[in-house]
């Protein structure tokens, strides 16, 4: 027995002791699973039983009433007293408010624990549910399901008219008049008998992950629809708000400088103009295009052309060129091609490929393996240097940090930063599938809300997703401390993410862990940002933080006081020791401006370490 329900298969005291011993992992109150089992598979395999345990008065509805289980993307639909949703790893239990006079029937569900009898929407009700307005439950019912439901009702009642009358009777009982009208129209008019005019503004895009189609992203000119493909792999894209672009897809879209360069008016234009995205995602018109796109596989690591923080290969990317054309304009020309990978984030970035001979070229027709971050303007010329310093401090603090190096740029430009991607396969023999999901996507928030979260809310979203929640909550806690100590005012929800990894052939993610450190910058050293605060609040504050604030955070997210105090002391010690020895690569450190930026970073860090005993 791999899954345990308190009060049914195990008592509360025994469950608590086994969880303390590391034998069980708690998914949610009252629900545990063996720690050494395939947790994702166990959750999905017992999805109906878990939902019935958590919501005993609810019944299966929508697509789940047809499938008698979760949809292929991990969503399980139920109806009960109120609207709410519960996420357990890749399973999402979505409950909507049941009608006042529901029509239900009994069904038998079998799993490893035996058979379970549950209530489900009757054929009449689930058919009406398919026509509910702006309902996630309705959007989960495919056109094929609707057609099968209609055929089932006609067979039961003898004719389309009789079926429509039966459905209308239930619709009137519950005040579902619009649903009844649409259901009747579907039953009485043969679908496809007449062809409607085609909206030439409509989009029908194929979304693929590591070259494998995941589903189709459709826009009819009014709203988005996500149609997942039946597959055995782990679910990645989920639709949470009917009519809206799925949060995971939105998180991939360009913003800031790149969005301005591409002159895209909306997300439709953005998706139509690009093909390659982070997290090994391709969005194309047809499957034939997938074969033309290079796979993003790291063959030449940065370590092969790296010495003391400096890139020793050959930069072959854009330069300033003619005097009337800026570096930014040169860079923009690369993005004019649809084959150029799109990146999110406000900072200027370029997708690059490091070839075996050490040449660093734009990743237009090559694998996208590294990210180039050139210097900014108007006081932000040292941004790459400051980020390199912060990544070095993060490495010393014990975080997983991607390989990074400073590059000597042509035409007298300030040094740029080169960062190696950590969300791609490492070598042609690597068959893992990887994806990076930022916390805007995890918390189902639009990109515009990336500064609206809190560390506590992140912890709540992290816990049910992580395959090692205890370790990842500790990392989140340490990352919050680190951001405060280095004065990183830009650690928002898009600069924090979970790295999802699935082994070859796995049906669920083998590992979902906190992603390595990226985009860490001491923002207070730049013009106009001397009073910059934390991007995300903790303990209700975003400035003047002390040890007690972090200890309060630890209590809120479930970390032991001793563990929190040890993390504070360890980070302070590590950063203090590294700050005393942190120097820039020789070619970058020769600049007075660069040395001044380094001194400011160290001064801020040193000042903030004092209350922590350093």
C-alpha cells in the first residue's frame, strides 16, 4: 500500500510518527504517501479516492464524469458546495459550485486499494455542463466527448427531440437556460452540417516540448483554448482560467526590451512571430516545422573556455558596427528572424550557442546553449559585472549556480556576462526532459503581477509541487536571506523557479526541485535605486529586515527554529569570508568604474552582515 488516508487506512498517530521518520510524505492534511514510491504516479492512480476523501459530499463532474478519473493533464473535476481548487503535485482537484438540483448517478472506481463507489454527474447533467459559460469544467469537455454524450442521450431517449426535452427539464430545474438552449441546438442540428465562415485572424498553434507535441493552442479571435494531446508523458501545460493564455505559456513570452524590439501588439502576435522558447518549448504552425528547429543540447560547456572568471573563447556575435547603428540595434536584427529563441525578462539578453571551436555565435540556426547579457546604458554599464559578482557570492553561499563568465566585448564596449543554461540536456546521450516553471506560472499569476507575491505565498505554492519539499523550503528561506544581504531588489516571481526533470519514458516528473540561482543583482548600486526594497515581502515587510523577521518567516513556512538559525549563521559566515577575497577578472578589474561597482557591492553586503553577527 503506497497511499495512506488517515482514519481509513492508517491512524493519525502512526501516520505522524512514520512521516517524522521519513517513511511517509504528507501531501495534504490526512493524505500521506510512501516516500520511496513514485509519488506522482500514486497520486494520479488514486486521484478519485483522494478527492472523495477530501470532499466526501462532492461528485465527479465534467470530463471526469466521463473518464471516471483525471483528465490527461492531471485535472480532476468535481462539483460541491463551493468553488475551490487543491493542487497535489501534478494532480489538480477543481471543484465548482453544484447546481441546486443536481442529477447524479453512482459509479464504481477501482484502484490499488480496491473498489470505491462515488457519485457522478448523470448523462443529462454532464451534457449541460459541457455548455456552461466561461467554465473550466466546460472547456475540459472535448468536441469528441460532446458528440459521444449527444449520441448516448439520443440512444436513451429515442430521438434528438426527446433527448433535448429531457435535457431541458433538468436545465429548468437549475436555472441553466442558456446551457439548455445550447445543448438543444447541439442535439437538433447535426454538427458540421453547414460550414461556418472562417475567421482568418484565428490561430491554431502546435506546442511541443523536446520535439514531442503536447497539444494545440487555439485562439478564435476572442479567447484562447488549450487542447492537450493524449500522451503518456508528464503534464506540463495546464489551463486554469478558461479563455486565458495558460500561465506557463505566458511566462515564456518576451517582455521589456525584447517586446519593444519585436513591436508585438499582443500575445497573439508574439506567439505567431516566434518558434523557439526557453524550457525546450517550440510553438509552430505545423509538425513539419519541428524537424527544422535545432535541439537545444549542451555539447560544449563553458568550462572548456573559461579561466578565472573570463571567457577565453571567441566572441562572434553582434558588435557596434557603423557609427550610426548601436549595439542594441544590431542585436535587434537577430530577433527579426522567427528561428531566434525568445527570452523573457526586462534586461537586454541574446540567445547564443557555444561551438566546439570556442566560437560564441547567435543561436539562430544553432542550439541555444548560453545567454549573453550585455552592458546597459545610462548608469547600468556595470550590470554584467555586478551580476557576476552576485553569482560568485551565491556560489560561495552554497547555492546551485550555473557556469558564468565575463566577456571582453569588441568596439570598446563594457564587458558582458555569459551564463550557461541549466534547463537543457547535457550531451547527445542525455535523454531527460527538462522544463523551468517560474513562480508567476506556478501561482497562476500574469507576468504583470510578478512583484505582487510574498515569500510565504511562494512556500505555499512550492510545497505540493516539490519532490523534496523540506529541502526546497530551506532553499527558499536561504534565498530570501541572500537577496536581503546582497540588496537584490529584483528577486520577483519570474526570477525564482522550479526545475522539472523527467527521465526518459517517465510518465511523471522524476524531480521537481528549486531551480539554480539566476538573475541575482545588487540593485542598490545603480542610479535611482539607492533605496531599492525587496521585490517580495516577507513577514509583511520589504525593508529594514532583521534576524527576527527571518525567524518569523521560518515559523510560517514550517522550518524548525534551530534549522533557521543555523542557516542564518552559515550564510553570514560564507558571505563574509567570500566578500573579503572577491575580485574581478583582470581584464574587467582594470576599469575604475568596474572597481567602484565591486566596492559598492561589498560595502552593502558588509553593512548588512553586521546585525547577523558578521
